[in-house]
């Protein structure tokens, strides 16, 4: 069978397409590197908080938020003991827009629900979800796992929001809670006050609380929030130039039938 050449115009188009595509793909890593927008993972306080079946969590401030920093991963560390295998945990995000807190200037209660993972069974993890004293980390791919409400998937409207957990299935002798970390430790990212939010099961009102122990510490729970930043106009311009250069080079590689 004789070797058949493509027509020159067709070859230019095909060659240009593949070259431009490879340039575009090779440029992607520079534009889509995940960043930590909140990190409190560097130093454990060797304490945990476990209020049973009550929903509770921490209001945190991200270093980047909104459509330009789409949240895709959220990880937290929990402690579990005495679990028999029927326990679950739900992760939720709230906007802090539901009224002021008396005596705390600038504070607003969790209000609009942004995200709900739905119940996640702890028995899918080793030892029925029971952990060592160091706890266990749970990672949520929030773009594909759970449901977003009142915002685009992955978009946190404000720099601050409250993330909470709620355990179910806990009975006598069973404990599940969140590990506390030192947010001021080197290497952490983002910020949070020393308090935490807890939903009063009787009134269904969010209450702002602090550590009431004899040796109080900041109630910052171990967590990691990661986002993919949106490409800047400069980066998009560089990408367009790279594609144009690739196309121009390929136009010269013409085979005439």
C-alpha cells in the first residue's frame, strides 16, 4: 500500500492542534496548584472536645475565598473510643450571618447552610472508627462528596465561615469528638478566635463558647482546607501566548501532497 500524505492544510491543522494542546496541558500545573487556605495541623494540644450528639464546630478565617479560590478538600481530625460500628459523622459549612452575639462585637451566629456531607459511617475505617490517642483524620472531597447549598460548589462567599461536625449513634461508654490543635504554631495558615460554636439542642440556637476547664486553652480544632486558585489575567495571557506560539511554529511544518 503506498504511503499517503495528508493535504497540507489538514496536516497544519492536526499538527497545530496537538502542539497547542500539549503546550496548554504543560501549562496547567502552574495554574492549578492546590493551596492551603486554612491549616491547623502542626501541633496537637493533647486534648479533644466531645459533646456527644450535639453539633459543634469552629469559625475560621481563610487566606483566600470566593470563586477565585474554589474549596475542594476539607480534612479534620477526630478522636473515637468505645465505638461499636454504628456511628456516623456529618460535616457542615455555615455562613456567619444569623444575628449578633450580645457582648461580642463583630460576632454573628452560623446561619445559611453552605455544605452538608451527609452522614459518613465511621465503621468503614479501621477498628470501627476507634482511634489511638493521636486521633484519625477524615478527608472530604467536597466538590464531589456531599451537597452544596446557597452558593456555587466550592465557593465560600466570605473570608470567615463556620465548619461543624455532628456525630450520631453514640451510646453509653462511646466517645467521639474533635482534636484540639495549637493554631499559633509555626507552619499553620489562616486564623480563628479562641472560642467555638455549639448548637443548643433545647433551643436550637447557636451559642458561642470558650474552654471552661481549670486550664483553658484556645478551642481551635485540627483541620485543613485546600482550594484551587483561579488563573489570573496574567497567567491566562501567558497561556494564550504559549498556544499562539505553538500554532505559529506548527504552521511552518507543512507537507505538500
